[in-house]
C-alpha cells in the first residue's frame, strides 16, 4: 500500500467518485487509500466540500474509481440530522416533528 492508510469497506470518511460534486476542491497530499468490499484499493486524490442545498458535508474525499458515494452515518447525525433507511433508499432528515412507528430495536 505504499505506506498509505486504509479504511474498511464501511466508509470512515465521506467519499465521492465524481469530483464535480465538490466545491473548494484541493489536492489531497497524504498517501491515503480506501479499501472497498471487493478488497480493491482506491487512492484519495482530492478533497472538498459537498453541498446539495440541504446539507453541507465538509472535507469530502474524491476517490478515483469509486462508483457510489459513501458517507459515515455518525458524521451526518453529529451534524444534528437523522438517517432513515428503508428497503429502497436512504433519507437524511431534519426538523422531525413526529414519528409513529413500532420500535423493534434500540441500541448505542
């Protein structure tokens, strides 16, 4: 790995494969690699900020060859947002007023 550090297949950082999604783009000078679920290595080449109009993620890594955008859930929830997964998609929520559901599991 040429002295680079690796991350697990579950993203420990915010990652995008398309650098046009980023603003304030700057070179990433550390030799850092991301290891994906198929054990392939991907070099982090740039970093920047991702703002889709509803949420701002700072210090997002651009990883060449990454086909999906990944984000660490705790970084999103640390910003005061909630993450809701369902069988077809994932949603980032804010300003929740009421949730009516059967709680099946609660953990930390």
